[in-house]
């Protein structure tokens, strides 16, 4: 698999609910997987999991040159990094607010910026090279603001779509848990349709409203590009007027960029 001049790496986007894993050969995302984050695993269990993933992709472990981890779940970070050392004989690069990346954190508490937000803005600024709002639809819905010059301005953190829906189901005794599929109409004729309309249309209007508020506060005269990423980005895009692009693997590409920027200096 590994060609001359290319580097094969694994990247791990560890979120509160799911961990997304990407296998890159050079700049190409060759394979990707999602696993549950809230399953406690030892380093040995992660080793077995990584071995199975490499076999499914028909990639020998010896081909993997390194790894990068962006994690918002500290208890997962250490065992996952240990598993990378055991599996690939390579130290996993941990990407967080302390990493020497070409992003200036123009916020009051830069060390509290989550790894996923930092990585998303790194990817957006280097791919598009213009002012950008990244809307990440995960356990939380985050709105992160980056300028064309690589200045992170801050953003917004709101409850995620599924998080809001789960709270609704738990706190109401007669409302059934419902799959979040796109509703046909706003006015539901069955309870499940009412829930889908409320959750998905409510989320879409909330996204549009927050993006418009951000745009009104944006410094300078440029209008930022709006990019959506995360598991529900494709589902919500048809209902959001402000979402211009969907890049479902933006975080994985950001981790690959972070590895390319930092790892050579550490070798």
C-alpha cells in the first residue's frame, strides 16, 4: 500500500459519543471507521481493535508510520496512545491547544479550547484560506470562527441535536424515543412525526439563527464561509439556509495536517 514518498498514518477524533478513525496515505483518506467512545477499553483491547481494522483495510501494521489523536475525553487518550505504540512502534501525536500549530487563539482562555474545535479551524483555514465558520454537529453543536489569517476568534457551544432529543425522551414519560429521520412536513400527524419536526427543524432554525448572529458580529467587511461537519451535517443541510458546504471528514483532515506540521519537527 505504501508508495515511495507517501506516509501512512492513523488519526483519531475522540468525541464524547463516538470516535472516528481515519487511515491516510499521504493526503488521501483511504479508510475510515466509527466506534463508540463510551466503552471503556484497555490498551490491549485497543490493540486488538486496531489490528482488526488494519486487517479489514488489508493494510499491514508495519506500513503505518505514525498516529495523531485529537481527544475531548481524557480517560480515552492515554490507553489509545499506548495501543498505538504497541501496534505500530510509533509515538502518537496528541493534538491540543498546546500544540505548535499555525493558529493564533485570540480568546480569553486559550488552553480550554477543545481539540476538535482547534483541529476543525486548522483544516478550514488551510483548505479554504478565507474567513470561515465551522459548524460541527456532534454531541454538542459547536460554531467555531477562524479568519483567513489563521486567527481563532472563539465561537458558540450549544446542545447537540441528538443530545437535545435524548433529553426530551428522558424527561417526558409519554413521548417515545424516535429515530431522527428527515420529516415530510412541519405539522406532524403522528407523535413520532411531531418529534422529528420539532427536533430537526428546530435544530436547523437554531443553526441558521446563530450563524446569522455570528455574521453580524464578524470583524471586518468579509462574509465568512459556513462549513458543516459531523454525523448529522448531511441530514440537516437541506433544511439550513446558512450551511454552504458539508465536509464530513474535516476533523480527520485537520488531524492529518497537524501531524504533517508537527511530527517532522519531533522526529
